[in-house]
């Protein structure tokens, strides 16, 4: 969201405030051009339903004190849905950054349901791609205005890339950057992923760098199995510029993250996705779904080690998710929308 906030700050007619819900800590410093408020809630160990209720009430209380002309939410998290619900219940228009992503499977995890619900509530829908816009156009419950803008996450990537210095690579072992945090990959799936990672460093000339997610339960489970394993380095969560540096330094990205499915191709890094389905259905040649079965993961990595042509094909930078100018496009559309509503109110 920082590129959108920066672009809005360049428009004198727009006043804005950033509200951080506490999903991640240490984000305030990313927003240098707008005032920042934080809810300051302790949301640890809450169920998804309790978290949604808590956030919706807290966000609603915050915006009720000075109702804005528009509430802008990003992505598909529970906090994004809570922001949309809080605004909708007060009759405040909603804009959704990263609208229209669909896996087309209502898994038992909340993200797909969150995406669908936020888009149904939104007045402005900023779709990153033509495919995302087509998803929105096909859903009767979506009544807002749809705009293809690219994803502002690519804007953030390009800005961070200019400040990130890649470390030298190990000539003997190729570095695989791993992230794993999705609810669908907890318990049994997480155990399978850990088995796969151990096999990778034992059977192939690779090393693994694994920044851990803040979720305490996931961290403990991973540390219990992989801690102390040769050629596997578990680290604390890293700031975004450092993450970009690690992506650029990696030979391969192994992840269940949606963002890395966009960022890897933009940097020319192959991405193997440890999921059965994805909401990033554009499927560039750099990205392949491998699931969580250890044999499937090992086979995919081994294939890239053995097939230089395939690796080269997956290492070409491509930009299916945005060109780095989504922020200014979104800011322009927001200013035009608010100006039009103001004229109608006069």
C-alpha cells in the first residue's frame, strides 16, 4: 500500500490517514508521507471469527470519530474484510486494491471468501490484471466500478530493488529461499513441507534460507523439525527491502505466498508454489504449482537442477501482474471518484 499512499500524497486535494490493524508489526515506517494510526490490539490466539469481530468493531470505532469519504483496503486478509465491513455498515464507500483474485475454490481457509465479500461491498475495484477484472465482471454481486491498474506490490518491489544489495551466492550450493505461512499449510501439510526441505538439502546440492512467519505456532513447529539441520538457515522475519535482497540472491523461490508469485517473475526468479490451487491464475512460465508432497517438491527442484533450458525459461523476468505504476493510476482514479461524488452532493 505504500506506493498508493505516496501517490495519493502527491495530490493536494486528497487528505489521508493510514490505519494499521496489527497484522504485522513495524510497518509504520513504510508510510512516510501520511499520518499513521495503529489500533494497538492484542489479536494473538484468536480464531478467525473472533479476530474479524474484534477488528470490525475497532476499525468502525476509529472511523466513526471522523468519517472519511472513502475507505481503501488491500488484499484478502481478515483485517481487510473487517475494514470493508466497518465502512459498509456506516455507509462509507469502499475501494479495494488487488480486487478480483480468485482460486475458484471455497477452501476452509478464509482468503477466498474474504476476496469475494470485499469485492461485493466495494464501490471502486482495482484489479491487477485482465483476468482479475474478468472475474469481477462475471460476478453479479459485484456492482462497483472495475479498473485494471496493475498491482501496487510490483511498484513496491521496484522501489525496494533500487536499495537492495544482493549478497554473493555460494558457488557449490544453490540457495533456495523458502517461505511458508498459509493456514492451508499448517499441521499435516507443514509436516510434509518440512520433510521435503530436509530431503532437499540431504539429496541435492542446495542450501535453504527460511525467514519464519511471526505466527508462533507455525514457527515452533518448523523450528522443532528443521532447527539445527545442516544447510538450512531459519531466520527471524526480515524487513521488505531485505526480503527483496534475498529474492534477488536466490537460485529458486519455494513458497506458498501470493505476493512472491508476483515478485519472483518480476525479478526473473523461478517460483515453485507449495499449494494445490492459486488465486494468481495468470500462471507465467516462471511459476509452477507443486503442492506439498515431498516427492513432488524434490522432483521439481531436481528437474530444474538437471534441465538448464527449463531453468533458463523460468528465469526470464516477466511482468504479468503490473508495470510498477499502479500507485499513480489508483490515486488518479480515487481523486476522480471523490471529486465526482462531491459534485453530486452540491
